[in-house]
C-alpha cells in the first residue's frame, strides 16, 4: 500500500503541476508575455510547486533532512539531468538576458545558501534574507524584460467568463493535487528510508528530488521538442532560483523550528549544487547554446553523483576506487574539454571581430 501511495503521489504531483502550469501560462500568454519570461516566472513557479508542497509538508513533520535533500537534489537534477536530457533532443539556445542577469542570480543564490548553512542550521532569519533577495530579483527582472507597450498596442482577445473560470479551476485543481501528492510522496519516502535503513537525506536527494523534478523534466523536454527552447532553459534557471529563494525561504519562515544542516550536506551536496551552477558559465557563454555533447557531459555527471550516493549509502568497498576515478580522470577531463572549447570560441570571436573591422575599412 505504501508503494502504491508513493507512486500515486508522484503521479498527482505531475498532473497537478501540469494543470497549474497550463492554467497560469494561458493567463500570462493572454497578456502578451514573452516565452522567456513565462519560463522564468509562471512555468518556473508552477514546476517548483511540488518542491514547495513537499518541503512545507516535511518541515511541519520535523523532517529537515528531506527538506534539504529535496531542494538541493532538485537543483542538481535541474541542471545536470533536465538540461542534459533536453539537450539530447536538440541544442538549447541561451538568451542574452539569462547570461546577463538570471545565471548570475542563480549562482549567487547557490553561494548564499551555502554561506547561510555554514553554521549548521537554517533559521527564520535566513528565510527572510532569501525572500528579500527574491523580491529584489523579481522587481529588477520584470520591468527590464517585458515590453509594456506591447500590451497596449496588441489587440487582447475578449475574455469569456467560462474560459476564465476554467483557467482558475485548473490552477486551484492543480494546487489541490500537489498538496495531496506531496503528502503521499513524503510519507512513502520516510517509510522507504525506514525499511532499507537509508537516511532521509539520501532519500530526499534522490527519489524525492527526482520525483518533484518530474514537472521540470516534462516541461523542458516538451518545450525543446516543440521548439520553445527559451522556455526549456528559462524553466531550469528560474526553477533553481525559486527553489532556493522562494521554496527554501518560505519553508524557513513557516517552519515551526530551525532546520539542522548535516555535515555531509555542507561537505558534499551543497558544493555539488554550487558546482553545477558554476559549470553553466562556460557552457552557456560559449556559443550561447547547450549542445548535445554538453548535455551528455551533464548527464554523466548526474549519474556519477547518484552512483556516489548509492555507494556511500550502502557502505560499498568500491567507494575509494570510485572516488579516485572521478577525482583523477572525470573532473580533470571535464576541465580540459571546457577550457579547449572556451579557447576555440574566443579565437572564433576574435577572427569575426577582425573580419568585421576589415570589412568596415
């Protein structure tokens, strides 16, 4: 019965997020909002709703490890798993606005979270700091990226009461499914942890994180297949920012007690999350696209991280050998590949600039 409820919880999360995203996106689209802004805000908020529901439910149940595992694991999965999978269906172009503003904010939010956890606890004050940062981000983002005059110049379709009620029903219904699905998912995760003797942190970093990231996976892959690639990248970046500043911030403010941060989270999981955000810098800036090769690299890293969690949780004797392979082969090889690609890109940019100057002369 627990397994059935656990699977049903994931299904409810997916369908609930889908209803919420479609209802909210239809309202936003009627106002002439660009696909990038929809991806960074409406879609990101909708696909982050499972993380919000699961984190709040876990916080009220005094399961702080699941809260941290869910949010940190979701951010790692968003970049390595979701971007990697979406890039497999075709290169993902990166908008200049993401490079100038949203990517630095995602990296800054990751570093802020890491710094706030160094005292081994997350309190209500930490949550207020995160929510204030989120408010500043949204206030700066919206006016600079939206064409306000387009709303007045374009002819808005006449809204019918029936259509409006249907959209509101989709939003409310989606939220209801998310709440029920989150409760079943958290209860099932705790039961699994008890059965197999696995810590709640590991369960949160793997099963719960991937389960609550399913809406992002579906949204990004479908957006890539439909050619709405701005939504795919914007959804991932926006979701990561919201997971930290909105989900974790709100959870900290509403949590009955501060959340203790395990030492392993500070030593491993948070650095991996920050590293996943930083690796986007060379990938996004070179040619401003996430290629299929880079998507494959992200997937390899996600599988490597997950395998480490499994080996560590089971106390495998092969863990030291695995650490040596990752430390001496995988990471240096990645650095070399990214540096070579960056140098090639810089050389190409310089040649284009020289050609442009020569043509002007």
